[in-house]
């Protein structure tokens, strides 16, 4: 009886693999195909296909000779493969809905389909495959790793306490960082319709993100801000959490949802660029905040749509200069103020259209001031006032060109200091009150009577202004040309 029992146990032992001994396994040769769970793996490329499915610690090699493989269960059932190397593979690995876990080197080639997950661990991660957008490439193991990426598709999720370094540019469907450290290395991440999402972790080095296809973008962390965010022409980036960045290029549409903040920290000159059809707007109650942390000059045009408020702020005495044109709708409010005890300046040297409102100074503060300087262009402005409940008296307005005012300019708390012969044109609708002009002359004129709307010749109606001039006063300018 004992001999019979021993014989049975020996047969069973020979029928299953010795799990403690790691193997190197190859799938069947093309054009044949197989399921991952099938006992048709081989110990050599093209060898006898009689090995059982890969187990924890095994190395799996796909070659140019390998056929298609369908993953029909969690692979492996427990633990992780030591290595998955698919170099030169041209077939299809169908993940289905399952997870394939790799603890060491992971190199992906060929075509990967399904909606499952590849959980990559220690060592090199090389993605050279055509990966379905719904496949999650989950990076979960601690340690230091390099990501080489020449493939397309897939949704990347960095969720580990380790460090992942981008070794080249990436084109993927979506990207998420929930833990760990990402080293950008001045690389560009191109997203093709999926979401950009940051919830935790650290970003070191510059990371550029391009939205080649419409999608959502949320990177709400000023301590780990992106370098350059680009929205391609004809595409829409929807921001429904927050987006912190140094540079912004919008050739399509950037839409701010909810009550969130688009936060731009200009890193250098020409940090903001918009193409002919590029614009920034909102669908909720959010705002665009530009932190002008040093004197910067922007040569491109900026277009703001809808009722999006723009706040220009800094921590030191700095000025944001726009040499291009600014287009802002009548419902836009542009708030300019510095930190406590400091000013922020906005200088517009191009033209301004749309009749936005300018508020200078911060509400509730007596020392956080704003300065608005206008160059030699034409500036269509709704109103210019000190921000409500602000008590600062050091705000400044320096007009040089031609201001067409559709609303009210109230000079309380604003010192008007024209560097040149600035001109405010009330256009038959606006009014200027309580203004002091210190220095050069300031021309205030109206083209139409404020009640009858009849065109005027010269100064036949003084309702446009209630002005004290400490410089030279010019009266009698004819109406608008």
C-alpha cells in the first residue's frame, strides 16, 4: 500500500512544474495561437510546446517567431513574472480584462489589445508596442526606473514610492500620477484623448504636455507645476480641477470648468502664446491667475472669452508686459494687484478689444496695489476702478494711447500719470470722475451727447469728466474719427 501511494505521488509530481525553479518560456510559433493558461509553452524558441503556463519568477520571452497570445486569467495567478521581454514581436497580445504583473524588466513590442492592466515593476520599462487606449500601464514598484517610450496608446498610471525617469518623449492616451517621483527631463508627453491627472507625488525636471486630441487636464499643484502646456488647433482642453504650469500655448480652446483656477507662472519671456483660433474661457465660475514672479514680456496675442476673470498677481514689484493684442469680452474682469506691500503691473503695448473691466488693488487691502500702463495702441475698456473694499491709494493708471471707454473710470485711489499725451474717449457712453492727472496732459473727450446721442463738435457737453488736472489741460478736441 505504501509503495502504491508513493507511486501515485511521484506521478503527480511529474505532472506539474517545480514552481521553485524559475523557467524561461516561449509562446507557440506563428501562425499558431494560444491561451496564456494553456500548457503549450516551450523552453526554447520553437521548441516542444508542452510546458505549463508561466508562474511567479519565470521569464517570458516573445520573439519575432511567436504567435498571438490571449490572456484568459490573471498572469501569473500569484506573484509576478521575473521578466517580460517582447523584443521584435509582431503579433498580438490580447490582455482581455486581466492583469499581467512583471517584477523586473518589461519590454513591450507588437500589438497589445483589451482593457486589462500591465503592472510593471523593478528595472527597465520599454514601451515600443501599439497599445490599446483602454490598457492601463501601471507602474507600482519602488526603486529607480527608466521609461523608454517609442510606442503609442495606453493609459499610464505611476502609483509607487519609487522614481520613474522619462528617457524620451511619450505619446499615450492618458497619464496619471498618484504617488512617487516623476523625472520629466524636459521631455514632452503627448496625450491623445485621455485625461491628464495628478493627485499626489513629486515632479522634478521640466515636463511638457501636449493635448493632441481633446481631453481633460488636471495638474493642480503649484509645487510640482508643469513646464509647457500645449493645446493643438481644433482641440479642446477641459480643466475641471486645476492646472499649474509655467508656459501656455493654446491653438485650440482651453475651457475652465467648475470653480477651479488655471494657474500660469511665467518662467520667461513669451510664456503665453495663442494661435489665430486659440482662446481661454470658462463654463463655470473659475478664473485664470497669472503669477508674474518677475518682469516678463509676452509678444503673442491673448484671447479671453465669455466672462472669465483674470487675476494678475505677484509677490514682488514686477510687471507683466504684453506686446501682442489682448481680446477680452465685455464680461471679463481683469484684477491687478501685488502681494502685501508690493505692486503688480500690467503693461499693454498692443491693442485691446472687447471692453473688459479693470480693477486695481486687492479687496480689503490698503497696500496690495495694481498698475495699468497702456502703450500707443487703441484700448477699448469697459471700466477702470479701484477694486471694491480696497483702501489703497497707490494704484496707478498710465495711458499713452487712445482709450475708448464704454463705462466709468473712477479715479478714487488711482493716480493717473500719463507718460505721454494720453487720451480717454468716452465714446458717447462712458464717464470719467474724480481723476487726478499728474505730469503730462490727459485729453478727455466725448463724441456724442450723453443723453441725446447727437454727435458733438468739440466740447459742447461736459458730462464726460469731472477732472482735476495737475499737468496741462487740453480741452476742445473734436469727436472720434
